[in-house]
């Protein structure tokens, strides 16, 4: 497993945890907080996926 694959898998796992927390949130404040974190993590995951699709550059 490459570092990029590891980060993608970790990001997907984090999204799952935040989704669970969102689904079980008891207050509107908690729901807003978890929804924002999910959106942030989705942006991170999208960036990781885009970078992993690009061919490796020579250093």
C-alpha cells in the first residue's frame, strides 16, 4: 500500500466516523459541527484522489 492509498483509506474511514456522529448527534450544534467536518474531510479526500490520479513526477 502506497502512502497515498493509506491516506485515502484513512480519510474514508474518518468520513464514516463523522457520518456516524452526525447520525447520532443530539443537538443542532453537534449536527452543524459534524456536517462541517464531513465537508472538510470530503475536500481532503477529493484532493487526495485527484493527486493519486496524476502520474508521478520525477523529483
